[in-house]
C-alpha cells in the first residue's frame, strides 16, 4: 500500500553485498522513510532477477549504527573503514540465509538527517497520534462492561445427570 499523501524521504544507494573478504557485488537499494510509519526505515534491495528483498527495522538502530555497533539478532549495524572509505556494515539474518552489506556511510547519514528533519526523534508518537490511541487503550473500563459475558457459561447439555 502506498500512501502518496504522506511525506517520505527516499534515496537510491548502491550497496555492496560482501560474498567473501575478497569478493563483493554491487546491490542497488532504496532507502525509504515515511512520516506515517515514523519508527521504521525500509530498505529494498534489488538483487538482479529476483523480486526485490524488503527489510524493515527501527530508525534509531540505523541512527545509532552510524556511530557505534548496535543491534542484535536479525539486524546488526556497525561503522567501519574499508580502504579509507567510511562504510556502514549491515549484517542481516533471515531464514533464507545471512547477508553482509556495506553502505556508503556519508550518504546514509545524509539521508538519515533528512528523515530526522521530517520527523525529529521523540516526535514519532505525535506523527502517529499514538498518545490519543494509548490514552484510550489505558482508560479504565467501566466495571459493568467487564461483566457482559458470564465467565461461567451454564452448561445446558445435561451432564448425563438424568
């Protein structure tokens, strides 16, 4: 579903898929951040003939990963230098296998800065209207609503006590 009305920050970047210490291949990727999904970043990898591979993870993970290793499990991100270039490494694990990708750190940072201008950190909940939804969710339920259902339904099937 594409919400065209929602502000978004997109950037096409070429990443490198590391196959071995000596070999890597170029993988075009699109980084997408949408104001109506403010906690997440979406990365779509175009791996040749296959359908694009989509990954979604927390924006704050990527923001932190620019500066220091972070994440665990499915997504781990850390900054490093490769031949004097600042790169952002992303290790992705899925049931289909693991991938190590290198992204140009400067370009990812520039894109992240644009997302942070669109929705500053700490303002994500406002974008979602989360506060209202949460307040509603946590409002005390009037007691009588809790008893709409009899917790012990009477058993009319006649327990064999004939």
